[in-house]
């Protein structure tokens, strides 16, 4: 079973080109799956029955002494990983049947993306840049870039200095599966990045004992690459410092807050959904269309409070 899991993960990494974070999530999910099977006395994929796969899904939703109950979204991801493993094992001739085929992932409740008003975004960015010294310049540049390009946090911290074309006003982002896209960068973000590169990054780079390798754009205080977790903490800390200017955002801020706001504000401004799809790097326009529901809700609210015949 271990060999099958290793082979499947290698297949996803090499042949499918999935992102490292996705592979790590699948690895955790499949480790939990194999541990569940072992406790049930199943030691080979050939011995797995459909009831075992269904039982694993139930266990995910119920939780146990070592694991809290998973949400529908997290459980669905785990089941997708398990279904992929069994499909891979069938195609590779390791098992005679795909016993996981009929086990459907739970349907997550539809949640609209959390976007915040423009003034709250500005308050976040101002709060990030309020810290004295190189950190403040770095944090401001990071948040300006996240909001100015709609980049995922993992894409932003993976940037190299050369990925920013300050002459053309663009940035090259490496999205999921290594798929690259070129995204315009606004003047506010470009100016913040320029100030960071000139006034802050050299000081951060000097703190590294081994030198900065690969021309990483965003550095931590030790001169190494800024991690995704640290970038998330920068966003959360900025929300806390902004206080009432961002409402309850300090408790609900997420790594995608600025990305969601980027997309919603573009659509509010009249951008075509296909353009927003390209900017976000979505493979399907269906993924992007969830943002149109946000703007429709806003239109409905404005209509209800503004039109003399709207209220019944």
C-alpha cells in the first residue's frame, strides 16, 4: 500500500505537475487513509472494499480522539485524493477494480468569497506600512502587490526580483500546476515594490549568513525567503492594527482576502468576467463566476435601499 501511495504522489508531481502545497495535502490525506485501513485490518489495496472507503469518509466527518471532525470541504478533498489513488492503482494494474468510484465526496455548502470595501483595503495597507524600518516597507509592498494583482499568497512569496518588470508594469506569476501568467501591476503597487527594493530589501538580505539565493523578492528578517505562513501573519497583524477601520476583518481575515477583493472590485468597476478569469489564473470561468454573485448581491442591496418602489 505504501508503494502504491508513493507511486501515485510521484505521478501527481512529475506527470500532472501539481503544486507542492497540493501534494503535501494529498500526502497527509492518504497517510490518514492508510492508517484507517490498517486499524481496520486491511493491509493491501486489493483487499479494500467500497464499504471501507465509505467508512473512511464517515470517520472524517465524525472525527476521533486524534482528529477533529472535518468540514465538508476538507473531507471532500481527502475523498478526492483517495479516489485518485484507487483510479491510479487500477490503471497501473495493481487492483482489479476501482472500489472508490461510487463513493462521492460530500458537497460543500456554497460560500461566497469574502471581499472587503476599498476603504478597508486601504486601511489594511496603511496599517502594514506603519511599522518603522525595512519590515514596514516590505509588508506594505507585499499587501499592495497582493491587492494590485490578485495573486495568491503562495504566488507572491514565490516571486523573484526579476519577475517584476517595472518598465512594462507587469508581474510574472507561477500559479497552480506551474502555469504562468502575466498580470498588470498598478502604480501604487509598483511604487511600494520600488521603495522596498531600494530602501528595505538590501538591509534584510544583509541579515542572511548564507546570502540570498535565487533572487527571492520578499525576505524575512533573517534574510531568508518569506514563508506563506509569515505572509498570512503580516496580513492578520495589519488587520489587528487597523482596528475599527476594517470592522470585524481582524477576526475573519484569510490568505485570500485581498485576492477576493481584487476580483470583486474589478467586476464592480465593469471588468469582463473573462478578463478577471485570466488575471486570477482560473482554468475555468465557472470558478470566476462565483464573484458575479457577490456583485449581484451588492446591486440588489443598492436597489432595495435606493429605488422608491423596491420595498414591499
